[in-house]
C-alpha cells in the first residue's frame, strides 16, 4: 500500500545536474514520487550537457527523466526552462509538445500576482571573472564532489561527521558572498522594473525566499536551490510559497515500499515513454 501523495499546485526544481557525480537523483526521485503537482517548472541545469558523458549515466538518473515524462503523459504541464549547463537547448526554445514546454523563461499570474521564472545566468556577467565560480564550475566542481564523496565515505567508516568541500570553498571566498548578493539584487531590480511581484531563479545553488526592496519598489525573490548540495525545491500551494528541504528521515517508509514497487513502476515508466513518443509523433504530424 503506497503512501498518499501530497498535493501541490506548483513545484519548482533547478540545478539537478543529471549526468554528474554530484547529482542526488535517488533523493529527487523519492521527492517526485511523494507529490501530486498541478504544474512542474524545471528552472534550468536539469541535465548537465556541459559535463555529459556516456560513461556516467546511472539508472537512477534515467528514472528521474522517466518520472518527469510520466507527469507529462498524465497531462501535468511541465515547463523546462533552459539554464547555462543546458544552454544548447536554447535554440529549440518555445517548443510545445503536449503538456511539455521548452522555454527560456515563463510568466504566470498566481492569485492576482505576476511571477517571472528564469534560470538567472542571462544577467550573470560576473560568472566568467569570479574566482570561486571558476573553482566550483564545470569539471572542477564535479571532481570536487567526487573527492568529497570519497572523503565522506572514509569519515563514515571512522564515525566522523561528513563535510562539504564546496560549502567550505564558498565560505572562504568573499567573492562568493558578493556575487550572490549582486545576483539577488539584480534579479529583484529587473523584476520590479518589469512590474512583477515574484521573481523565481535557480543558478546559484542557494535556496531562498524573501522580500527585497529596491529603489523603485519591492519584490518577493525566490530561489529553488539545487539537488547537488542543498536538495531543495520551491512549492506554491494555497496562495503561499515555501522552500522544501529533503530530509532522509521523512522518506524512510518510502524506501521499504520502494523495494516492492520499483519493478512494476519501472514497467509503467517505460510504457509511459512510449505513450509520450506517440503523442510527440502526432503533434509533429
């Protein structure tokens, strides 16, 4: 018997980085299985095309893709907004296949308030100059995560607490704090200028939900964080936003059930992909 799924109007997920060692695909899959959303917004860097390698694409990463496709075949609108690690998809933007939408940005009206969703890298001019991003970016970041996982494995053997290399590097470099502050302020200023009440980004792997005042007004700034370090998502339900933080303890019961259900769920997921492909063929025809 499965647990009842939690109803959510909108779920926003970003910076999953499928195809890299740092991605927590198993945890994300458990989260996706636990909810019943009316809309899903994938706010960039879902598949890490920058670092994509045929050598590393575990089954757990494929299961996340299948689960997202299952939502599409069930008629749940899924908006894939492009990010910098999946910017190759930008040339296909404004593609609509059934309930699946590939776009660079999204504007929604939520209970009378305008919300602006986009990844955030488009105005990130400091990205190429920032020392910490050079250390954290691309292959360097992935290598760091891999080394970190070995260190944490060793620490676990001797009963020591795990550590996060990436968080230590971010804390060490003042550039990181300056960069994040500038990113958030820029997003807020642009949103106020355009007349939006919400601005929802990803990109900086820092989950947040707060009001930011600018010279011209005030806006609610939200960031969905990531599924590499923070394991967070944004949820909109009953006219209110909240930050979801994954906690292993909340999903222990699911793990027991997952062993019983995984095979049949895999079969359904594969069938759903075939249904989706048929729908795409009909759309193109």
